[in-house]
C-alpha cells in the first residue's frame, strides 16, 4: 500500500564512531577488487559516449524515473542512470524503446561498485552525481556497506562533480557529510521538502510522513 513506509529501525543514535577511521583507511589504500566481466562489458558499450563531455550520474536509478526527470532538468547534458536490477530497469528501457523518454537519457544495467571502479580507472568525469535513497544498512555492524564507508568511496569521489545525496535517515545524511569532510570536501546537510518527488521512494517516504534529508557538496 502507498504511504505506509516504516521508519528506519536502528540502534544507532549518531554517526558511527569508526566512520572517519574507515574513510581514511579506504582513501589511503587502493581497492583491489576485480570488477566483473559483465560490468566491464557494460561500460565498454557506452564508454565513448561518456568520454565526450562530463555527464550526470543517477546512481541506483531503479526504474529510471529519476534519470528521466534529471534529463529534462538538464537537457544539454547526457544523463546516465545505473542500476543492478534488470527488472526495475526494464520499465525505463521500455520507455526509451518506444520514444517516450528524453533523448539525452541512458540506462545501464551494471553493479554500482563495478561502474565506479571502472569509470574512475578510465578517467571519466561527472558534472553531477545523484544518490537517491540508497539502502541505509541501518545495523551498526553493516557500516561498510553504506556507500560513504565502502571501499569504493574513493572511486566515487574520483568521478568528481557536484554530488547530492537524498535519504530518509538522518544518520545516513550526517555520516555522508562527515565522510566528505574527512577527505576535505565541504557540504551542506539539511532537511528538505521536494517540490516534486524525483523517485517512487521519495514520493512514498514523503507521503508516509518521513523527514527527508539532502546533502550536497562539490568534489
């Protein structure tokens, strides 16, 4: 049902005490994970398009609705939506196939960890990066699954640009702000009310009475 999203359940009451230690550790050592062959092929297929000019990234785009909204907002830029779920992407890909999506929008089936690793290694650059409502992984022991404490975080930052995170968990927003600060990037963290929700999750969380948070900074 709509407007019935539960509040995030967690034992954390503040940013994780080990956050800065972990961010500094990842910043000091390269991430040695080997990207998947599927990820390599996915990036090869669109690498030339992305290399032509800085692009806009919608990381974890789901059905692509937010990608299309961003493409309409930035009609002069290529907007790339990346998601690991082909089932969710199929909705947006169908709209692209029938000509019902903005011409400057591309959807890519790829694990985000693969994409960030490969794109940063290829020297690609973003003008803007958006992370809308990522999995919060609210258990304290799952800190390193959150993007700002994940080993791939330096690769994410290497793509550059203006970065914006939206979440319905205050602690995630505060941690993301602190992680950016730990590597010398200033940002603003604030409660906000979207004029027009950009994603189905944003619409549902707002309708469910959740407080929404936004973090924005320039890498």
